[in-house]
C-alpha cells in the first residue's frame, strides 16, 4: 500500500482529467500531468470492470502494491491516475506487474 502523501487527493483529480496526457494498453489506461513535488498515484476501478466491491478493492490494492514495487520506473515528478479496464479483472498479479513494467520502462 502506498503512503497517504503519494496518493492523489480529490482536489487534484479534476485537473488530471481535463489536462492530462493518456497512455493506454489492454489492461489499463493512465492519465498523467506534471507535479511540483513528488510522484502521486491513484487507481480507479469502476463497477463496469468488477461488480463486487470486494473485487474492485482487491484489484485496487494489487495495483497499489505493483506501483510501490516499480516506483523507480516512473518519471519524476508526475501525478498518475490508472483507470483499470475489464481485461484487468481476469489478469493475475504477475500479468499486471509485467504490463506496468513494460509500459513504463520505455
């Protein structure tokens, strides 16, 4: 789990949706904007992806763990918001981690 200082607050969420650039792959899409301080992250899992709250929270926790493990791959300082897709519900932890690593190692 990420520290609270590294999570995106509600007040920072709207500018990311308006002005952020997007990167996409089969499991997730990421919107990001430059940040003044350190990297910040958020993971969004909608009801369209997984109906149950338990499943949505499990996928969100997996992504936060992956982000914590691969944080050195992300450019500094940016604010990232991950939007999970339906395919990510069926993906294993290893597949998600491989996808994040491949996306941000470029």
